[in-house]
C-alpha cells in the first residue's frame, strides 16, 4: 500500500502549508478553507475545536448557537488579526462547517417551503444539533489520534489559534495585547456605557447610535462582543450578529451607495426584536461578519474614543426619546419594541409621501396611456416601410437574435421538467388502467420531446441565418454580452413594461427559500464555469505523463477538484502483487 | 456622463445619469422638430428647458446634441452623425446594462450600436455598412433610432430599467448570471505561470467559504426584511404595497439622508410627465418620420441594389462572430444533447412498457375487452389533462419577467397570494408570486446541477482512462 491511501487528510492539510508559506493576506484561520476542501471532517474539526475551547458555558454551546457555534469562536478571530485590507473572507475557518451542512440540507427547505419551523428551532432540532456536535467532537478525537502528524505540522498557527480560542474566557484583559490602540478607548467606552450594560440590554442603544458614521459602527461592534463574551455567550452572539449586519451594510454601501445604507440602517432598526427569539442558526450564520468588522477595528481604533462619546450621548438621547429604558427586560428590547409596536403607526415624512404619490400616479398614468390611433397608424406605416428594406423582409419569420435568446431561455429547463415527469411514472402498475395511463403519458412526453427538438432546430437555423448578418464585433469581448435584455416582440404593449414590478411572498420561509435558491443557482453557474475552465487547464497536465513519483499527489488533487468538487479524494493503491 | 462612470458608480448616481440621458434624448427632438416647423407645442417646461438642465451639468459639452441634430439627420448631414452614434450608444448601453463612458473609442461605440441593432433585429444592411469612424450616416441612424422607439420600446424600457427604487428590490429572472460568467472568461490569465495545485485547492475552499457566508448574510437579510415588512404592514399609503421597505423605514428615522432620493423621485416624475407629453405628440413625430422616408424614396436611397450587398455580406460560413453567439450555440448544443438523451430513454421505456402491456392484455383478453374501451377513453382524457401543463411549458412563456421586482409581503389570503387575484383589476400590477419564482428556480437548479454532474462524469471517465494506463497502481474513486 502506498502512503497515499491516507485518505483526505493529506489533501486537506497540504493547502494549509501552502497558505502559511504564501503571501496570502490572511493568516491563521484562513487555513481552514483549504482543509475544508479536503474533507468535511476537517471542517467539523475546525468547528468543534472552537467549541471545545474552554469557553464558559461550553456544554450549552454545543446545542444552542448552532452546529458549530461560530458566534463565539469568531470573537477572537476578529480581534485584530484580520487587519489586512486584502482579507476579504470573513473568518473563513469558522464558516467552513456550515457550508458542508448547508449543502446537504439546503435542498430540503427548498422543496418544502411549508416548513415554517426555521424561525424557532424545535426541541428536536436542537437535539439533533447537539448530537451532531457530539459526533463531530468524537470524530475529532478519533482523527487526532489517527492523524497526529498533520495536526502537529500545523505548528505555530495552530497554537496561536488555540490561544485565541481561549481569549474570550479571559475577556478584556486578553484583548488588550491583541490590538494595543484599542485598549484605552475600549475602557472609556465601557465606562461610558456602564449604565445600559447593567440594564442587560445595551445593544440596541449602542448600535442604533453610531450607524450614521461608519467607523463608529465598526468600533462599537468590535468592542462590544469583547466585553460581552465574559458576560455570557448569548449576548455576545447577539451583538456580534449586529456587527455583521452593519458590516454587510458597509460593503454594500461601497458598491451601491444609498441602497446599501438601507440595509444597514434597517438591520439595526429591527435587529433586536428578532434576536432573542430567533433560531440559533441565524445568530450563528450571521456571526461571520464580526471578524470582518474586527478587521477594520485597528484602522478605526483611533476614532473609538469619539465613537464612545457619541454613543453615550446618543444613549441619553434615545432613552429620553423612547422612555422605555427602565422597562427593558431580557426578552424585549426597546428598538424592537419600537418598530414592532409602533410600526403600524409610523408615517413617512410628508415630503416623501407627496413625492411618492406624485411619482406613482405618474407611473400609473404612463402605464394606462394609450398611443393615439393616428400615432399608432403612422408608426406602423413607418415600421412596415422600413422593414421591407431589411435583409429578412419578414422579421416575423426570422426571429431576431434577442428573440432567439429568449426562446432558448424558455426551453432550457424543459428537459428537467420532462425528466421529473418521467421519474414520476411508476415502473410497475398493478392495474391494467394504470399501465395504460402510464404508457400514454410516456408517449405524450415523447411527443413533447420531439416537438422541443424541432423547435430547437428551428432556432438553430434562425441563429445561423442571423449570424450571417452579424456585424463582426472587433475583439471587444465584453461589449456584446447583453445582460438580461427582455426581448419584446412587436406585439408587446408598453403597459407591461411600465407596470410596477412586484414580487409577492407570503412568509419568511418563502423569502428564505427564494434567496437561498437564487444564490444556489448563481453558485451553480459559477461552479460550472469554473469546472469548464479547470477541465481545459488541468486535464492536459495529466494526459501525457506516466505515473511518476510525486505525480500521484497531483493526480489525486486534480481528480478531487474535477470530479468531486474538491470534497473527496480518490485512493491510489500500489499493486504489490505485480512485483 | 463623466469619467466616473466606468468604475464603480454608485446606484443613485447611475440612475440619475440614466435619467438625464433620457431627458437628453427627449430634449433632443423637441427643439429640432420645432425647427422643422412642425407644430410641436413646447408649452410644457419638461420637454423644453427643464430636463436639459441636469443634463447640462453632467454631460460634457461635446456630447450634448445640438438642438437641430434631428433636422440635420433628416438631410443626412455628416455633422449630426457623431452625435447620433453617441446617443444610440448611450441609450443602448443602458438597456443592455453594460458599462460605458462618454469617452469610449468611437470605433467601439459604432461597433456596439451596430451589434445591438442587429441583436434587436434591425436588419437594414445600409446601417451595418456605415463607416466605423462614425463620420457618416446620420439619416440611417435616425431611422434606426425611430425603429428602436417602437420595436423594442426603447423609451419604456429605459423608464422601466431606471425606475427609482424605493423598495426592497430583488431580481426575478434567471439570466442575471450571464454577466459574471463572461467577465470570468476574460480574466482567466493568472498572475503566475505555474500554480501549485494546492493553491488551487485553497482558492476553491475560499470560494466555498465566501458562498457560505454570502448565504448566511442573505438569510439574515431575509429575516430582517421580513420583520420590517411585517411590523410596518398597513402603514404605507400605497395600498398595493401595504408596508414600508427598508429604505422607507430608514427614511422615517433619518429623513435628512434621503434628500437625494426625493430629488430622484421628483426628477423621475418629471421624466414620466415628459413621457406622457411625448405620447401626446407622438403622431407628429411619426408623420415627420414618414416624410423622412418619403424623401429617401425620392432620392432612391430606400433600397439599394440588393445583389451587391448580398454578395458582399453573405460570406461562405460565419463560424463565430462573437462570444454571445458562441454562448448561445453552446446552450443549444447542451439542450439538444439533453433532449436527445431523454428521447432515447423514453424510447426504450416505451418499448418496454408496450411489451408488458401486450402481455397483460393477452392474458386478460376476455375479461377486459368490452369494458375497457370506455375506461380507456377516460384515461386518455386524464392523461391529456396532465400533459396540457407540459405543452404550455414548452410554449414560449409570454410574461417571463426580467429585472428587479419590489418584494412585497402579502398575507396568505388565497386571492392575494397568487398576485393576480382580485387586485388586478385595480392595480394591474405585474405581481409575480415568490412561489412561482421559487418553482422556476428549483427547476433551473436541477438542470444546472445535472449539467455540472455531466461535466464531472466526463472528467471521471477521462481520469479513469489515465489511471488505467499506469502500471502497478490502482485508482479507487471515492
């Protein structure tokens, strides 16, 4: 047997070295993505390690904040380590595990949109989570004993990492060395915000205040988790999830300006209501950004003092305003209360209401506006006259490229649909009627398939004849890729286009499914594109050569990348019998 | 249309620019038509001075069309052609959602306009033969522009596309992903020549991670969105919406941050009013265009000797003209492969079923003979019904939606969830239901998943072949 047969471990740990050695911007936890690629157990290990680290309230952690209890583990990771601006990935290691379970689980929520339980984890779910975590822990133990070497090679980073995991326990003091500049400010802010802390629910105030100025947001959030970890993981999780929202908002902001601000602002507005009762997954899922926020902290550190002051000021202000401060309990927080209770009575500013209704009336008028008869007639005459000079004299017979594309888009999922039907046909029928029905259905499907093939053929021909007239686009590749241009036939009336486009959803679950699916689809697009590129690049590398020493590793790596999406590795066995 | 456009343009700015482009374009034919001494009332400020004001701020003087561009174009003056190319470039680029700047090379602008016109089915050969330096052809461009106004509904598309967003918009079409893909293709050259495969693995893991965190953030966003929608339900003055969006909720908190939004809304209203005005005046425009055609016919320019260009343009075989066509051809290939495979599978299945069917019938012949014809008819009916969905599925979907939609929470009353229940009469809103979109996405996902699996399967075959060639080593796939 060759040494290669050691399974995914080798593949998993190898990238780790590469990472450390390389100039990559992130350090420490960043190693984990590579490991995740190796095998899912690696990922699990990553998560459980974090959990297993001596955090007070450990056992609870196994069940509550989700499978991998990222929220806590993330705290240390975020603390000043991610100072590199290039570190785009938020605390990779901590995110790996969910990726895995997500893959297995995502299809389920999608298929059954009726599953409403996501909102509140059922006891059964929690139990499962706990079981899962325990299993992972066990796996970790087993793994440790079997694979001493890879773990050892992890060396310094591993230790550092572990050290960080301890950090929360020691809370603030530990934090000090991590980023020096933070310390004084941190203290000060603490002093400033003592009062709300005593109220157990400092978060809403602090978070609401600063989001006007970005740096403040970052600072505060960064600081808060540190403090709260010592208090109890629960609060920490909550607050850090806030950090994420704002971080998310931030990144959006750079990209899309105002719309980003909405996300951020909104998130803060109502985040608090949800958090106490929200499912553990959510808290955990969101926690990743915190470290990213932490990344900014060193930069923003200097302004922390300012922020602290501001937030204090705001605290006073807001508590005056809302007048509910004294009533804060664990389960309700004022921010939530505000939106939840007053949400229905909120009124938009008058100027906006005016502008909005004028605007929507104008849209409505435009939508209903009919082209006058003589205009339509003159227009039709013009269009017909000009179309007689086209190369295809009857454009109706030869669809335009845009129409071809749209029709093709309509066809692209037909095989999937049909396959569903085919698979739904039971193979065995007890009754003659059933048999007959099934036979008829299959024949119907066959007809549909041939119709589609015919149509495809027509489209192909149309495309070919259109391509003969296509102006050669001179090298500029990007210029001629239309992004989702709706092809509107000549019959299309403007009313369609000018109507308010609405997408109605009826429940949170539906919304979640929608977003998850959209992401899934775009991920698949990306994955397919990558797969194609990799096939073109990697297969030739292997083709010509006989198996040399060392190329076994290459083969395994490539095999895993190309055939298993990097999740599993093949085993190469030396056939000793031949010798 | 300043240089900032090419890089990351913030959304509102882009929107305002686009709107100004519309204003520009609209401002363009008002005055020029007036100069044609066609009765073209300019009573409203919208068609005249007002929309042009922002345009003037944003557009460099060179790009602003002179008021009499259209008049010049009518007489095919070369002075107008450059302006016209630019105008069409700007408008078409907006529709196609690509990046552009005012300073793009004129050759590229001309190329793109030609391509886009071809794409939309404008098949006038004279246009395609215009010189690439943009120095001629203003009349051809006028014709093309007019055709665009009608056939793809240029103005409507621009308005719809640049709609000011006050809600929580999300895209509903599945074609959004073409863009990143194509970008990827162009930037494939890595920094290093030789890459450690472990680096690749690491990158792959990182990518997964990003997806994962993106997913987490999406989910969180959903939760927050839903909360806002839920808590503010009934507050919105627009009964069709019922609740605030994130923007609006924040607007209540910080009205001072949304001055720009208000301005955008106002200016959009102005645009819309201008559009209405245009609708009033449309007959004048089209009649005027007919006179343009008449002029051309008199000059004998309308159709030129077809033979000449036919010979010139019908080259033996166009292999591929652009990445777009390649992509489309690739999609067609994949689709026909899929369909053929399915056809074969069905063929076998049916043959098999038929065999068993005849067997069964033979054994129970006497039993079934009489009564079965009646049941058979019934079965045929039900199967016909079942398959009706299927045929509609293969028929072109007329109302396939594209672009962004505002997310709206509607409680589960049966009529309103469908989105086209009782409300339609009043609002006539193109309300898609999330359930519908989800279904569509699920199917999309399934077919993409299959495509990916096929690619992987292909790789497995290849690699198995390679491994077989080795001596003394056995490869065991996971």
